[in-house]
């Protein structure tokens, strides 16, 4: 199989003269790199606190679009469109988050004759509306989670409904989420007491006691399929990603292939994903999310109408650069491959590196990154939006970087990820690196037994390993050595001082114990 | 030379002295030789009895970070920390009464008003950072004495938000 990844080199394709990247952080950097590889000049936009950010440094042009608050900068559609016109950018890549799935923005771009590198506004609107897309999918024969579509009048109706859905069922509050009013009912005898308790809880939480029933998905896995659709009706999928390792519904570790899929199930889910994109009139890159239960039944959840955070695992196992493809599709190109050309090779895992303190309930940790040592080595990819000395502002998503590894098989990929995490140092702010080490080396993870309950089940109250006496002694030795160099530097400098530039010379004096 | 450091708020001593090409190290129990050198401004290589260790360093105004083998040690100057230790005793008394921001962020909402009675675990305020809302809860039963901030304010870590008073 030969993939023609960069047709520009082979035939004349009119690509964009310039692309504006309407995002920040690691994803803006990722997109700028893709543009550079395709020889397309880039425009970065940034908020007032992001002047020193990496994406600003990397782009060919950079324009400040407003104050720190995203609503006044990265979400300011008219300002971004104005900058696109002013700089002559023909297309806008929205990345993920911010304006990526905003159909108003997509429509505004269409009106302004700027190409939005993403789906058309109609498709975006459809998949963005949970209720409408659920109805559309149900009509098209796509499996959705069975459940009631309205509030029941009385208990007998609920009883009949539960029987129809089949046990176990879940009671959910109509008034809101967050687990309030939620009850799992595994047999008919439990239904009445659970309903009463659920309604009481819903009443006190939301002031509304109405509840509805939904099929309870046991040991659910989150499995999604990456799709690509060109503007000429061609749709392919690039296989699955398993994203079951989540915390507070936020994915933290993703991988492909999923351990829960065999060839037959992969084929069926892949075909279903393609159908979802087709019935939505979708184009460009998109991801179809499913829940997969323990009996291997899958249910459509939603379409993520954007480039996903976890897209690199797909890139490493298929050899397709998804950002290049997004740009080619947006410029009117046909997909350069058919479904049968695409194969998965090896195994890839991604860990998201967040600015959060896993030892104190994942509190956000902003501030200055004093030092970063990026992990390197065969099969290691690091998509990163930070550098030594940069500031992590309080205003945006806490994702700092993504560490992705590829290896011939899953076992080796787990090993490689653990080594890479051990080789990864970020000092100055708290990150999730240590936590992730324990996640990827957990026996249940190594065994591929990953469900969306994994973190709650095994990592509730995680505190990490205790620090060892030996490490403490080494830290003290290093600290004393550092202080010693600092004092001798003051007296004219030791040999080592001449070799190394010395930021510590400018620091305040450290009191020494001895006189 | 003897050194004193506060590591994660506990006082530790170590002796380190250069002798020809190596260093003599003593931690009070053992004395041994170590080959220590800077690899870069942020990395120290230590060889002890042929075993190789790499310690990463980062320096901030009043503290240094040391990292090795997946573990981070925050080292501070003893004198500074002693002062805050003394203040610390008073602080413990008042810690529950003075509610502070747990991290830098933006005050989204103040859920109580001055003189209002509060229950234990009642949400007093919501502070947001990095798109995450954090509920600040009361650890005591009492009254709201004073509110120092209002919705929309940017706060630093440890900034007092609300002062409570105990129920009589």
C-alpha cells in the first residue's frame, strides 16, 4: 500500500496562500507545524496574556485579538474574521475547543468567503444538537442507548418502560446531571424504592422530582472512530481509539487499537461510523463516539466535529497525517486513499499532560514553568505548547502537552509510555505526570481491562508513592552542591561556574548552616 | 561545610566538602565520597560508589525544586520558613476562620453575605481556574464576618476570600 500523502509534491494543487490558526497551546503549535510542512504561511492570534506563548513564536505572523478572557479573544468571531481579512488568510483552522464546533462561526466564515477547516455549518449544526442528531441517527438505524423520550405519568408506565428497555436500567433526573438522582436498578423489585429515592434526591437537588429511565450500560468502554470525509462524497474511517480512561468525563489516556474489538466488530463499528457521517452530510475530519457495553453492544453517543485531542494515536498507527488531510480536504481535494488502503500497524498510547495537582483533588496549577525536559527516544512523540520559562495562565484549558508513544504491540507500548513518563520532567507547576505513571503501570490497565469507571475504581484518593530516604539524601547533596557553587561564584567562581551560565548568581543569598 | 535546608517544610542537615576531585558527604550517619558535577544549569550528575544519579534543579525566588526518580523535593531557605513557622501557630488557630483561595483564579460567585449563618461544608464561594470551577466550603459552623472579594475578582493563591467567626 502506498499512501500519497502530499500530492502537492506530485501534482499541482492550489493550496491556501495563508492559514489563520484560531487557537493556542499545543494544538495551535501542531497545526502550525503541519502548515509549515506544506509550505503554507501561518497567522497566529493571541490574547494579551499569550504574547509569549509558543504558537506566537512559531507562526509567520501574529496578531493580538483581545484581553485574556476567551470570550473577548479566542471566542471573538468578528475579530478573528477581521484579522483573517487583514492578513490575507484564506482559511481558518479552529483546532479543538474555542470556536471549533461553533456553527455560527463556520457560517460566518462561509459568508465571508473564508474557508473554515472543518465541517460545513449545516452538518455542524446537526451534530451539535444532541436531541436532533439522536433522532436522525435513530431514523437511519444507528443504535442509540435505549431509553424514554418523555417523563412518565405514573409508576405503572415506568414499570412497563423498564421492562421494555430491559434491566439493568438507570434512573436519571430530568432537571440536571452530576449524578444527582441517579440510581442503577438491576431488577424489577428494586424499581419502586429506587425511584422514590431518586425522585427525592432530584427534588432536593433541582427542585424538580421528574425522572426518566435509560438502559444502564455495564462496564462501558468509550470507543470512537476517526472519520475523514471529502467534499466529493468519499468517506473513510481510520479505525478506533479507546478513550475509557477518564476522570470527571475528561479523557486522560487514549489508545488504539482497542482491546475490546475484534476484526468483525471493528468492521461493523467502522461502517456504522461512516454511515453516521454520511447521514449528517458531514465533511472534513470528524469522530464518531460510541459506548460499548460488556456484551459488545455499541451505542452511538455523538459526533465530535473537529480534530480531536487524541488524534496522534491514529496518525501513528495509520501513517496518515490528519491535519494535512484536513487542509487538503478543505482546499477541495479528494481523499487520496480508499477504505481498503488503510491498515492499522502496531499500537499507540497517548497521555494528556495537565496542569493539575493530582495530590490535591486535581486542583488547577497555573504559574511559571521553570524547567521542562521533554522525553525523547524511538517511538516517542511529544506534542507540546510549553517551554522552560513560559507562563501557564489561569484562563484556559489546563492541557499542557500530549505524550504519545508507538510500539509493535500493546505490551511494549505500555512499557515505552512508562519509560517516557519517567524521562519527563516539568518543574515549577504541578502536573499529572506522576499520576499517569501509576495509571499506565496498573495491572488492570496492562491487562487492557479499561472501562470508564477505571479511575474512580482504582485511583480514588490516590496519593502517589512515598518519597524515599535515598532520594531525599540525593536532593540534599544536589542542593548543598548548588549552594556551594553559588557562594564560590561570589568569591570569583569555581571552574564549573565558567562552563555553565548561572542564573542562580542573580538569586538571593542562601543561608548556610556553618559559619 | 554544613548546610541546613528545609525540604517540604522539614529541616534537614548535610555536610559537603570538596576534596581534590571528589566531594566528602556526610548526613550525620554515614560519610562517603561522591563525584558531583553540573551537566547543565538544570541538572546535577552524582556518582556514588559507581551508581549514577541525575538530579534536576529549578530555581525560583525563595525556593528550589529538585527532581529525581519521579520525586520532587521543594527546598527553602531555613530562616524564611522559620518566620512563617512562628506565624504558623497563630495561623492554625485562624486557619479555619480565614478562608483563602486554594489556587490562583477568578472569583465566579460569592454564595454568602456578611453576618449570614453558615453550616459546615456549606459552599461559600466559587473560584474558577482553567475552566474548572472549585467550590470553596466552610470547615466550621458559624457566621460570615467579612467578605474580602467580589465576583469577577482575580485572586492569587492564599489570598483571603472570606473571614468567618465561630458560633458562640
